[in-house]
C-alpha cells in the first residue's frame, strides 16, 4: 500500500491516511499510531491499561491473510508482548480472533521482529487489531509495538460516490469534490459514518418540477450528469452486492466450522460492545444491520410477570436503556433461550433500567439449562453493588468448567437496592464460545 501497488517510492501509508491507524490510548511521549505502518523501530506504546489495542483499517482493501509480523519498540528490551490476540473484522465493528498468543516469548529485545502463520480459511477482512489480554514481559500492561505487516491476498472494493450521513455531508451543493480531485482516499468507511455497507441508503434526490425547466443546454448538461450518476450508482450497487456476497460466504464458512463440532469464540472488550453473542445474532451472523434478535425470533426471551408500564421482555436483548421490570414478586426472573446454539459462557453483562437510580439488582443467580426444566446455578451474587444508577452496566466473569448451556436465567432471590422485589433489567449480553452441540 505504501508504494501504491509498486508504482512509486515507499511512504508510510498510515501517515498519508491511505490506511487508518489508531490505538486504545497512547503515552504522551509515544510516536503516533501510524508508526505501526513504518519501517523503523520507534517508541510507539499505549498507556498501561488492560485490553489495550492497536488497529489498522485498510479502508477499501480486503485481505485474506496468511501471515503477520510484529516489531517491538525501541525503548527497552522488556515491555514486550507476551499475551495477546490478533483480531480481524469485515466491517470495523464485529471482531473475530485469528490467532491467540499466551506466554509467547518471540519478541525479546529492542526492535525484535517475529512472524506468525494465520489460518483464515479464505475469509476476507478489512481491519486488523492486536489486543493485549495479559501482562507483557515486564508484568505491565503497556502494549509496545512499532511495526505491523500482513501477508496474503488483497481485494480492492472501490466506491465511486460514497454516501455520507447528513451530519457529515459537505455543504457544497455542486456535487463536485471540493478539493478538486476524485481519488479514493475517502472511500466508504463504516467506522467513521456509523453505517455498514449493506445499510448505505441515501435519500432519493428531489424530483424536478416542470416549473424549473431550463434551456436545451442546461437539459443536455443535466442529462450527462444523470448518466454519470446512474453509472456511479450502478458501480456502487455492484460493490454492495459483492460485500453482501462476501458476508454470506463468511457465514457459510462459520456454519460449516460449527457443524464439524468446533466452537466459535466471542471475547469481551467493554460493557455492551459489539463483540457479544446477542449482537452477533442480531446482525444475522454479521451479514445485515443489527436488529433485536429476540424480536426477530432468533432467541426466545421469557420472564415472570412484568410491570404494567414495562417494555416487553425482549427489550433486555436491545441496545437502548428503557423501563423493563418484573413485578415485585419473590424469585422473579428473565430467561434467554438460544434455541439451536449452546454457549460455554465466560462473561456476561447486565444493564439497569432508566426509571430510577435505585431498584438495582443486589441478590440474584445466573442459572443455565439445556432443557428449560432443570436449571443449574452458574454464578451467585450476594449483596453485589456493581449496578448503581440509571442505565448503569457491569460485566462479570463466569467459569462453567467447560459446560455448555442453551438457556440462561437471571433469578432474583433477595431484595434489590431499594429493599423491594422489583427485578429491573434493560440489557444483557453474553461472551464465550458457541456450539451447535451441547457436548
């Protein structure tokens, strides 16, 4: 990318913004994140925080990776990566682990370089992220990295006329690029616009009225402009179709992977991120814009009796804070049934409702079941004060000793924070591995 396909002398593609480089954080004396794309060892390092990451987004390039390389920074022989995962994303939002490293000592001095093989099974990815999941070689959480390289096959998908949200559209009404060029540096980027390619719908242009008709010359120009716009739309439509097909192929590969008895992991990064199982199901396995998976019937949500002014129980699988609450009865509960999936859970998140700062969960069980009749207590919470305030969230780690469950139930066995029996919950998410079989 730095040589524009071998047509020019190399320059740092991150500095030119041909690719996007960013990080969870950086030390004040660190080089910018685009040092990741450089050719020399420099000081590029995050702040010492858990789950730190560095990321590269290839914008309109998609890679079927076979190998990747990392280079340690220049400051110290220590602080080298030991525990991390290489993640990849098709859309910049949902991430898949390509390779996990635990106690990997390959990087062991200033500027050290190592290369690892990746088995992507033909999947194409636009973004790659190195995320630290444990301490480095000096028992710290600094993520030190001054070089990244990826190998494999590259596919380019261009956007002749990328659509932007109204808030980001140029004030220019001419339809011409204001900088006078028409390069592809501003290719459609979901991580900036908040959209995804298959939801890239523009408002239709206003229809011309007979009263606005002008002379023949203007009509000719308008006709030429309309032809060009139609050509651009056709090209963009073809690109969208290709993206949708790539997403469908990735879903089929994953189904084949699970059908062979394998698991597929989901790693927690932050509360109600886009890396959880319910979010994954809500995007139809990352092939469509998100919708509430319970409202689509992908999962089934049931509960004890709800308050009269409560949202439906399906709201706990949603992405917004709302009033979802069970009546004030002992042993009230919410249950999520994954139906055809079995989950070996590692973490789960809960979000409080939006009505009051109080009425937060304090005493409850997380239970699992495979037949919806017998439930096993997976985790017990007694006087747990993690949730406090409207819309507050928290995530807990879970150890099921390798056991998988089809359904999970939150059951309250004691008073909430206001000494009442209301069970208030407007969000839940699960992380771990999914399987097609219970064992």
